[in-house]
């Protein structure tokens, strides 16, 4: 089978069909100057997944319906086994497709990215569908980006569960959640501990066997613990990450991910936790202190840029209580807010990820 895609600004609308159907070839019709980078990224992903689909990317003139219609007819003649995906594409391409399909009775289908299904549009045809399981890197690559963070502890980028590591993360989180404000103060100025609150946090860490010594002579139980106390929010981020793992609902995940658009020279964006389920990305911001509406806009921007219109967004807050206006704005932006995580048992927090 040859799947024909009309290039769309939504990357997943372009990629889902070939990932679900694994056809012999994919013909991607795009306006001049668009689609080439996406084709290369998709090709690398297919190769990594050992999917043998040949990708043929071709320019199409969409200045009018006539030129678009001529291109579609040319493709239909060249590939008699073609099946057109009408899930994406601009208005001119879709109008032209409708005219050609009516004239030649060409098979068409639509793809539901979120549900991972393919449905025939003008026939009773049933498709053999394969499940999609994108990794974090693959999701970001499809959207023209790159996901990195060489300074992370390996446990932040590994989806494989490590029970010893998870126990250390939970021990650190228990100390963090007992007083998030004191924790933030301690992590921000631990080399010059000037308050009893700060000293108490590090005393608890020493008491739990997570660190030894004081000030510049501190020794850590392991590199993971050192990472967990490297920044104010890392303990909450890693605790969120392991609870998402335990939920068993996701295919891949990373914590502390740095994101940037390849070749655009933009400032890097960081997302605290990024998960994938099927072809959909779950972008999670974790805050261990006060939060204002700026965080909502930052999360929405990063998720839209690197996850597209299918991206899911979550804000995890350890103890701060947002006001009504904040919660209303979050709802309008499609951001799910999980408040007062410090008061939730691990079991109850894990349930928040079961979708």
C-alpha cells in the first residue's frame, strides 16, 4: 500500500498514518520549502523502529485547486495502490482531493492520533493497525527539536525502573515535603547555612544517611542524591517522574529535559517531566514554591511548540495554593493542576497519572 499524506503544520497528523499502517511507501505532498526537514526526521525514526517504509517527498503547487488536483491525479496514476490520508493538509489540497476522489473513486482514510485508529472515509475497508510507541526523543524530533541534558543524573533519563534509586528519591522527597519553603532555602544557600531552618534540612539529610559532613566537606550517598539536592525543584521533579513510572500508563519518559529547535538558534527550553503515551506527549511542570500565571504561559508555549496540538499539559505544585483566577486560566489553557502534592500519599499521587 502507498499512503499519501498532505503536509500539515501539525507533525503528528503527518506521522501517525505511516506509524500505524507501516505501508510500503509514503508519499508526502507539501508546498515548496516545507516538509523536507520533517521527512528526514520521520525517516530516521522509521529506521530506528525498523519500519521499511520508503518516503517520497514531493512539492505541490497549492496556489489554486487546479494545480493541486493535477498533482493528486498524477500520484494516483503513478501509484495504483494509493490510499489518501485526509487527516491533515490545507483547504486547497482537501478541496482538490474531494474532487479527484469523486471522479476516480480513490480510497481515503482518516487517522485519530489520540486513539491510534485509522478509519476508511468512503468505503467499508478495514485496516491492519500497529500500535505507536514514541520515545521522548522521537516526539521532539518530529516537531523539529532536540531533547538533551548532559548534566542530568542517568536516573532522570532512564525509563527502566530502579527500585534502589526510587527509594533514595522517596527519602529525599520526604524531607523536602516536610517543609518545602525551608527546603528551597537550604538548597539555595547550603554552603553558607545561616539559619536553623536550613541547618535542620541538612540535619535530616544526614540523619537519613543521604549525606555526611558539613559545608564544603559534604559527601553524598551516591551521585543520584547529589543530583537531587543540586537545585530546589529537583526532588519534586524526580518524585513526580517515578510516580508516573509506577502508574504504568506511559511508554517513555524523562525528567529535566532541555529542548531546542534544531538550526533556529533559539534559547533552550526546559521541561521538568516529559512523558509519552502512544504518539501523545505529556508536558509536566513541577513547582516547589510559589507560582504565578507566567508559569502557565511558559508551559503552554513549550508544550505547543514541541508536542503540537495533541500535547497534554500538567502543573504539579508541592504546597502553594493558587487563587481562583489562576485555576480558571489554567482550565482555559487546558492545563491540569495537581495541588498540595506534599499532602498526598504516594498511592494517591500515582493515581493522578492513571488516565
